[in-house]
């Protein structure tokens, strides 16, 4: 009887471990095989999910995962001589398009 109880416990542990691994693999596959951390993006898309404050510097604060800050908004501010602080709220920042300062203040 004691041996059967141990075997059943081991079986239960295996099933539980299998379930955890299956869910992890399923989640990985559902994201296209890429494991993403919480992030914000800087790209050519319209700014969304950020709030702005201040005038010089301007502070852009991410308010949600998946927020996007427009390269044009950053470039326009820099070309006007305005400093920018980007507060991602401990999220990764992914820069998809180049930020090129072409005029304005130093």
C-alpha cells in the first residue's frame, strides 16, 4: 500500500509538471514563438499610451504596456531645442525607427 501511495504521488507530480510545461509552450507558441516582456515602442506610428507633462524638458510617461511614442513627436521636440525624458515605467523600450535630430537647439 505504501509503495502505491508513493507511485500515485509521483504520477500526480508528473501530471502537474506536464501541465505547467504545456501551458508555457502553448503561451510561447501563441506569441509567434517570441517571449516578450512588458514593453513600449518608439516608432513611426502615432503616439498612444503616453502622457506628456512639462515644457522643457517634456516628460513622456508610458501609461500602459504596448504604448507607442512617435518618432516624429520626439524629433519635432528635439529640433525645437526641447529636451525629452521618456519614462517607460520599468518596461523595455523597443526603438523600431531611427530618431534623427536635424535642426534646432544644441
